[in-house]
């Protein structure tokens, strides 16, 4: 992914909920921690809290209604069209609660990331924090990975551990992980923007600066 002259990376964020990772990426970009800008945030939920966050931060926001299309493929075509209209180079899934289809993945192969609140491949899918507590692990954490056609199965970019405490509730563990997510996602985007990430099979190689 390394190239000669690089233009500033334009990021499109897909979110379904509160948008805390969206806001963290916006702030990281505006504070110069990553050489990128947030071009647009797209949500599949009308009235999602992320829309209000986007308005306050002055970031273009678009609601693409899945029910307004005759199939998942047509919905995702509309999403890809919106991303292309905003000149997006990198797509970041941030609490986007839909499984991404083949055509969407293909359009942004090697240019779509997700963050997941566990140390993948442990506890993929929904309610990862609850899964971790039920299993009784002593360490959990979060993972930034490239997106493929599976559920949380793409090549891993970065991971960081978070301790699981004996008295933790799902809310306690979720908040502790979320704090790390905000920093780790920005770091993964920083590396991408610098052209330092290479996918080799299932491995992501981080080139030296």
C-alpha cells in the first residue's frame, strides 16, 4: 500500500449507534495525530446519535435507508456511491451493525477497517464483552482488522489487551475497552495514511517509518 506521492487520506465512517469512535477519529485528525480527514459519516439508522455528533463537529452525515432499496446489494451500491461522491480512500466501520457484503468489500478491498471489542479470533460477532465475561477470561481487549467477507475474520492490524476484573459488569468492561479503542483505531489509521500497512496472506506487515 506504500506509494510515492500520497495525497491526504479521506475517510468515510460507517456507524449505526452513538459514534464515539467516529468522534475520536475526527478529533485525532483535527489535532494532527493522523494525516487524514473525515470526509463523511454514513449511518443505516435514521435518528442514530452519530448524526447529532456529526452535526456538532461539522462533518457531512448521510442516512442511507436499507429499507429504501430492493436488496442488500442495491443498498450497498448506494453506500458505495455516497462514499465515492465524497472521495473516500479508507472506510472505517465504527459500530456499524451490518455484515458487509461481497461487492462492498470488493470495492474497498484492503481499504476497509473495523474495530472489535475483543482479542480476535476470540469472541467475534455481537456482545463480545458479555461473551468474555461468561467465558471467564482474565484478559480481553480490542482488535483493529481489515474487513473481509466473514464476521470479524479479516487480517489483524493491531491489538491491545485490557484486564478483566473480578467484579466487572458488561458496562464496566465495555467502557474500559472503549477507552483503548479510541486510541488504537487512530493508530491504525495513522499507519494506513503513512502507507505502512501491507497485507501478506492473513498477516498485516507494518513497515518501518
